[in-house]
C-alpha cells in the first residue's frame, strides 16, 4: 500500500493526518498481536537432549 487516495469530499490537512494516524494505530496493534514463531534452530530442547559427555571426541572416531 504505497498510495492513499480520497474518493469523495475534500478533507483538509488535519483530517488526513487524523486518518493516517488511525490507520497506523490499527496496523501497529495487529502487528503486536501476531504471534512471532520461533525457529526450530533456536529451540534449546532437542539439541540439549542429544549432547552427551565426550560427544565431540566420539564424533571424530571411526565407527
């Protein structure tokens, strides 16, 4: 949405400013409510469950 256009009437600068402010407030409140999903890579649970003592040393040894 790059452009706003008045379809009817002749609003003055104060009325347009009030409209833009109201639209911005609605967009910002919706953005605040959007649940930000966390990446699976940043979840500590699965990674911590696999780490064992000596895992780095054992990872380089032949099987």
